[in-house]
C-alpha cells in the first residue's frame, strides 16, 4: 500500500477519535468549559498536561533545532524540562489552593484590582497568540507535506479542526481529547526512533543508541562531529553561542514555563490540591519520554540527512527529498551549475537551504522506514500541534469571556451568555491564530521561545511575588508587568521584525538574543515591582492573611 493511503488512514482514524471525544464530552456549563468540571483524574490530567505541554515545538522543532545547533540546541531541552519542574514544585499547588483557574483571575484577586486584572488579560492574550502562531505554523508544515497542500491551506484545515472540538467541548472536551492525543503523539515519536536506533546501532533504546557505535564501528557522535568539520560547520558537540546568552535563554524558557497560562489552568481540572501535585508528577514522567528521546532523533536525522543529500546528484535524490522540496521547506540553488548538491557552512558556496522544522518529520523517510510508520508520524505531529493549539484557544476565550467580560465589563452576565461569549471568543481567536500561523516570526520553536520570554517578562514575577511576598501591592505588580511586557515586546519586534530601526545580531544588547531577553525583562519587572511597592501603600490586611493561608500545605 502506498504512503498516501497510510497517511490518510492514520490521520483519519485519529481525527475521528478526537471529534468523537469532543461530541461525547461537550461542555454544558462554564465550569465544564473552563476547568472540565474539576473532575479529571490525576493520571488522565497528567497525560492531558503532557500533550498540552508537548506542542509542535517539542514534537516537530526541538529535535530539528538540536540537529542544526548541536550543543547550543540543548538549551531548549533543559529550559523546557526544568521549567516544568519549577512550575510543578514552586507554583502549581499554591495556585490550585488559591482556587482561581486563570492567571488574570489570580492576579486580579490577589492584587485587589481590576486594573491589574486587565493588564494580566492583555499579557495573556499576547503570550497566547505568540505561542499559538508556532502551533498553527506546525500544523501547516505537517499538512503541506503529508496531505500535499501548501502550508497556508494546511493552516486553514488545522483551524477548522481545532475550532470544532475547542469551541464545542471547552476544557472538558480538550482534556479528554488531549489524553488521546498524547497516546498518538508519543507512539508516533518513539516508533521511528526505536526503528532507526536499531538499524544504526543494533540497540532498540534510542536514548542509549545515539551514544553508541554505528554499524561501521564509529561512534555516532564522533561521526557527526567529523561530518560537521568536513562541511565547515561547528562541531556538533561544541557550541557557538556565548555562555551568557545560553544562560539567559535557559532562564527565560524555565521561568516562562511557570507563567504560561495554558499550562497553569491544567492544575484546576482535578478535584483537590493533592491531585494537582500527583498530576504534575505524572505529567513530568510522560513528558520525559519524549524529551529524553529528542537528542537521539536529532543525531539520527542529522547524520542520515548529510550522508543522503550532500555531494549527491540532485536529479537522483530519493523521493522523500522531492516531496519535501515541493513544500518549499528545502531548496536547492545550483550555484556552480554542476547538478550536484553542495551542502556546506560557507553561505557563498552552500547550495541547500533547509528548514529545521522538517528534520523530525522527514527522519523516517530519510531512513527508508515502512510507509505505515510514516503515516503514524503524520498523525502524531498533528496531535502535538493541535493539542496545544486547543489549550491556548481556551486561555484566550476564558481571558475575554471570564476575566474581561464577567469580572470587569459586565459582572451580572448570565452563565449562558458567558458561555456564548467564550465560544465566540474562541472563534475569533482561531481566526487570529490562523493569520499568525501563516505569517509567523520564525520557525516553530523560535516563535514559541518568544512566547516563553513574554511570559517570563510579565507573569512570573507577579505570580511568585503574589504567593511568597505579602508586602507586594497592586501598584508594584501593575508597574512591573507593564514595564516587563512592553520591554520584551520592544526587543522582540526590533530584532525579529525589524521595527524601531531594526538591528542585526551584533546589535543585541549585552549579546543577548530575543529568545533570552525575557530573563532581562523579568529582572527589570522584579526591580520595578519592589521599588514601586516600597513607596506605595501596603496591601489590605485581608490580602496578607489570604497569602498566608495559601502558603500553608493542604492536608487533602
């Protein structure tokens, strides 16, 4: 059976399951729409959290980034993994005990101010739209290759699918859909990795295999270092980025994780605080399966790619290359007109342009795995992108309907009208997400990294100070969030979009990339918050008492 049959079969079956779950678990109340009625078990919530967390950036882009950046790319792996641990241990139980299921709701009540709530809503929308742009781009990449349509059409198809089960089912539908999506995506990610590890090293465990000798007796990492040296690239196991930039990038990814609204809300879908802790542990276990495999996938794909493509006659390249070339994500420019692919680091001589997002997806095809494995890979990639996109859409809709309309504009709105507003907001969010998916500021993981920087610059100080510093008042946190988010937006748009005079890498402040600048903006947020709070009125006594109560460990 040909490849397209297996792709349509795998994608069709998985989509049918998602849609069936959405219809079965459709939300009938705001509680079910926002937090799944708080009745999800810890294991199911752990799987849903893992699927929510492991977006297109994790599934599609992380291994691609590591494969191209080598040592430097590991910052994404460490930052995202460490960030989840930080969130699970430092913040999640306290936020769950506080009982507010959106970040703006927590900030509005903790800082006794609708202005603080409105600023938090603005920040949540900015973070979520930046994050979802990467997810929709990932959907477009997958559809463009496997369904053989252009990327923009792929984004439109993804918009329609997400809209259906996010708007119909709300958090209840999204949660149980994400449980199914985790099963699909982890099976799809591990299966090719196990296959290729066995083919290249004779070891079935990819986490071990990529550090072993290949069939030629040479260690895979040594071989990849040698290939990089021959082509003029930095050795795979060495890095080019400064230590300072790597440190700031990792910090931004870690603390940004702890401020991501769509991850935090997952801890409110369980019955009690102890279940929130348990689901955090389960989620970390489920996440670790993919994250420990990503470096192996990076090594396998990079090695096979270079050996398959470089110094080969373009017209004789395998069918997989032709398929991916038709998407525009890999391009050949025959500069010397000899028909041979010259893939080197020198931009004057290099004839091949490769989008890092294709490496994980193309890996099974490059390794010549069976068509049914490639079909499962397609279904898994779509599951990863769609699961996170749905979670983000819910954050956007709840920020508008609950935090903006219900808590600020019209507190007397009925539950029915609030639910209608939530669904309309989700619809509008899908349209905007589609636009950003078609016009993203970079490849998937880079776009997502900016969202983490925005979350670090805005939410992390407000949440940490709200839990652990009784003296922090509304004036301090409002000032800090506004300065932090605006500074990060300025830096991001200046060096990513060329606004405000633009600037090259040599113009980065202190040599820090836009992906790492969230750490700088976060520090300034903390500083501004402390200074302003010292010169303004202390919080009311009831707020100080509330902070003390949420810090007491729960006995449930």
